């Protein structure tokens, strides 16, 4: 709008009006995103299951997550003067996004000098789709320092995020940052480049490939279409360690596909908090630190605090049977699963547990371990501690040899399913399990 030849006094008044109006717009725009993470330096994940509700119609929901498992063993000083481009895959879409970064296993403050978010131009590619590159800020600042053990969630960026799409989450640190918090078995290629390439669009500088996710542990979207999130806490079977790399064929991925496409399915995202080698009762040892803290130790951080969580699915217990130290104690394993359920139910969340899958033919299979698996499954099926049960054992076992996995579902090691087995696991989930009222228990058929 132009002032023409109006008196100076009127022009000043008009500017004052516009300035006031602009201030109101800024305030209203800020109110839309009440509950943004900003700076957060507490131990464990920040957030609180989406407790801070935005003022406008819609809500924040996690679209992707991973569990920080350990510190990267070959990078004690971090990756100075390096851009790390993590590729992550959404389960649901939205109109804005925010990113969680973690220094959980760091041994010194981690400074992120530049961070960006963009849509990938093609699946698993380091190039950004045109017009989608966004700089991330933290409490309006363009850099952030995260203390050891801490996490931070970025401010929001307005970005149309599709469902089932690859995002690029890029961080750049100029200096040595110490131990790198990572997830080692991503089953997804990410990329590294020398120098500050966080805002680079074509991705040509990203010549180093990596099988890890570093620092990034979650992405939330602002949505009017998704009501909440299902979080799966599990071991390598949930982590998808034998799924096809870059294809998003872990069983939680197939579950997300069902929730997106099946008529009458609840409008939920799916968040994967699996850690390969993880156990219910025991932390990863010094030799196998990447197995992560026990599920009992990480339940709050990796499941209960996820944004928008409504339902927790527990797929754990087989490593408590297979791994040392300690004698096999089916009662202790089952009790541990019940304690996990109680943690979630005390927060008003629905809890579904999966039976332990068959593994005869695996090098660690013994009659004693098989008997332990059967006793844990018997207790799971009979327990009233859970709001629902998914019988993964029944879904995967060979009817002619129930201690074994069907050949068509077996990855070849007789313990982990392949892609077909992961799809069968997702198909075994009665979708009423994830959406029913907490007072309604849905049993395994």
C-alpha cells in the first residue's frame, strides 16, 4: 500500500498501525507453535508425549524416531569440520517440522554450528528437493551447544512433509565435539562431507557413505490428520537388522503402511525405538555397548516421552534368554515386561506386548532356552498386565516344526525374520490393539 501525498502525520499513523498489526501477527504466529522444544539440556529426551498443546487446530506428533544406542567407537573426538547428512523416513506428514538432537553419550559439550532440514530429492539420496531446504534454529539461535547427556529440540520450520518420505537432517560442527551419540544399525545410508555443507542442495560434496544415524533421534510434524503415535520398543527384530537396506521394510515400517492405507485404521504414526541386542533386564556390556541400556532403563527416554505417544508396543525378551551374563529366568523376564507395561500405563498409555519368536536352528538354540521362551510366552498370553497381545510366535513359526521360523520368513540365521517375515509380523497386529480404550483388552488369537 502506498501513502501517496498524504500528510506526514497520517503516514506516521499508518506506519504505526502497520507496525502494531505486524506485531500482532507475530504473536499469533508464535502462539500457533506453543510447545516448541527450543533449548533443552536435561538428561534423556525432551518433550513429554506432546503435553504442551499448540493453540491452533492440530497437534505435534512424532513422524520418525530412533533410539540413541551408544557412542561411536571410532570417533572419540567427534567429526570436526564435517557435515553429517542423516537420511530418515517419515511415517506421517504435516505442514511444519522440528528435529531432536542428542548428546546422550557425549563426554563433552557438543556444539552444532549449523543444522538444516530438507526433503530428499530422491529416496536415499543426499540431494535436497528444490525449495525445501530450511535452516534449523534453537531458541531463535543458529547454533546450539548441548551438554553431555542432554538433548535439544529445534524451533519449528514451515515445511510440507509428506508421509513415507525421506528427509535430510544435516548437522555441522566446526570443532572437536568428543564422543558421538549414534544408532549403529540404521539399515539406511547416510552421508558425510568435509566443511560446512549443511545447506548444500545438490549433495555432490557428500561422498562418504555411512550406515549410522548420528545425533538425530527424532522428527515431529505439525498435523491436523494424525491423532497420535505408536512407539515400538524392541531389539534387533524391531530395529530391522536383517531388513533390506534403504527399503524401509522393518516390521514397524510395514505397520505404519497399514495404518496409513487400511480403511478404518487409527490415524497414528509409528516410531521405532528398537536397539539391536537390547534386553529387558541388563544393560549392554563394555564389549557390546551398542546393545544399549536395558529397556527398563530407557523406557522413559525412548518411548514414554515421544511426542504424541498413545500406545507402546513391547517386542523384547529373546536376548535375555540368549545372552550372558546370568542364568535363564523366564519369570524374571516376564516380570520385567510387566514392569515396562506398568511404567507406560501409569502415564495413561495403552500397552501391547509381543510373544517371543521361534529360533530353532540358530547357533544359540538349546532345549533349555527353548523351554524358557515357551514359559515366557505362556505368561505373556495369560497375563492381565498388558492391554493387548500380538502373537508374533504364532505368526512366524513353521506349523510342521513350531520351534522354527517358516523358511519363507527366515532371513537365513534362524533368529531374525527377513522382509517377508517383517511384513507377516505387521500383519499379525490387530489394529484394534493400538487404538482401543485402555480398559478394553484385546487378546492374541
